[in-house]
């Protein structure tokens, strides 16, 4: 019986958590690296390796251009190695470039102009943002969106809403002049602005009323950690007439894709800003373990469509993370190129080497921290 239970638990972990996680991460990593790859090829740079994962190769093949496409043992990222790169982090191999023929040097990454190198590096994060826009737009176009009208069904006693004078039956029209089309629109604004005065305009008895409401700060437990959000204390209406499905045309869908992607970007930067000011907790910083947990929960509760939308959110997060000005990451490379453009010469090889080592140390420390965060979180759920 114990063996059967272990087998069942192992199978559930594989199907319920690991496979959804690997699906989401592989799609996002592949698109990121494909951005580097396509722009690199477009600029005439030879590509030596396109790898999904790190470490020992599990399987792969060579294309007609000599690029090795490989899947590796550790599926927590990937890389594209161009001619002239010393390693997976794209540190320049100037000694190796010096041994090349003139024709080979012309097709190496270090031989390209600053603009071309910057375009190749920036293409990865840009591809992540484009993927998110495409997913959000495609979801809106093909499936529409179920909209819950922003109607107040009930007001919580002694809440910010009650103190401000909101009443059951009120239909929220705008917040600080921003039109509100759904209850989720209202939640997004309110949750992101705790302790800030908001002007909420509602429709009541055929007229309009504007009320000042200050959302209270509240802590909410989620699969990714404790979130500190603003709440006003109202409940949504569940009446059939207040629930409708909204369909989008092609242009509207594209606009929705951009809007949803920008929302993820703005909330991420808002979280970082509040984290620096001490108004947010590091508890929300997640690593592979919690991403796998969230992937499993989303897949089991919402199915494939919800999992694809999670891939869009993760794609934006990975794009933003790679733009951090840390050597080893794309943002660090762009920082080096900016220095080269301003000074008219690149950083010395020694300075770049030190930068890459510091960047590696920072990335490893971050990985250790978020993994520890994950383990503490998962342990608290057991």
C-alpha cells in the first residue's frame, strides 16, 4: 500500500505540477531565446548553439547552418551562443575571435556594430513582451471575456465603503476619472492603491454621485505569498443580468493585449518601488518551486487556457528581469554597450570579466534567496 501511495503521489506531482510548469517555462524560454536567435541571424551572425535548459544535453540536432539545437538536463532557462561568445552568458571571447579567419570574424558577435549587438540582446525581452501581447490578444479575440458589472451587491459593515457612503445597488462608473467597465477593473485600481484617497463616481437612482473612498491596507494569502492590497469592503453582484460575455474585434483584441501586458509591467514596477520603500514584503519573490505550484493550481482549476495566460504573465516577468542592469543578464549587456557608445570604446576585458563575475554572484544569490523563500512557503502549507 505504501508503494502504491508513493507511486500515486509521484504520478500526481508529475502530471499536476511538473508538466504544467515545464510547459509554461519552456514556451517562455524558447520565445525569449528565439528573439535573440532570429535577430542575430538577420544581422548575419553565426549561431553555434540554441539550448533549452542547461547542463548535459539530453537530445538535439544540427540544422543546415551548423547551429546545434539542444534540450539539456536542467530545464530552468536557456541560451543562444553566438560565434565569438565565450560561454552561455555571452561573455566575449576575444582570444577566440583573434584566431578566426577574416570571414569568420565578420560573422562573429563581437564584430557587429553597437546598434546590431544591442538589437540582438534586446530582442529576447522584446520577444517576451510580444508573446504576452499575442496571448492576451488571442484570448480576447477567440474566447472573449466574461465581464462582471461593477455593481455593489453588499457593503461590509464598518468598512471604507460604508464610511464613504457606498450603498447596495450602486453601479461604479469611474474611479479618479478613469472609466470602470467591470468589477475586476475596480479591484485592480483599489487593490493597488491602499491608503490613498480615491474619488469613486457611481450611478444611483438615475443620477450620479461622487464619493471619496480610502482603501484600507489588507494582507491576503495567495499561492505566491502574502500580498498587501487595498480593499474597500464591497461585494459584487452575482445576478445574471450583471454578468455578460464581451466579444472583441481584431483591433480591440490587439489593444487589450497591449493593455493587459502593460498592466503586468506596471504592477511589477509598483511592487518593486513599494518593496524598496518597505511597503511590500519579499515574501512574494518566487522561484521555480512556487512557479511550479502555481502552474499546477492554474492548470487544475482553469485548464489549458488559464495556463496559457499564466505563460503570458511569466513571459512579461522574465522579460523585465532580463532587462535589469546586471552583467550576465541582457540589461547588463545593454549597459556595457551604452558605455561603449558614450565613451567611444568598450570596457576593458578585465572590467567586463569582473562585471560578469559580480553578475553571476548576484544571480546565484537571488536564486538561492527565492528558492529558500519557496521552501519556507511550501513548508508553511504542509
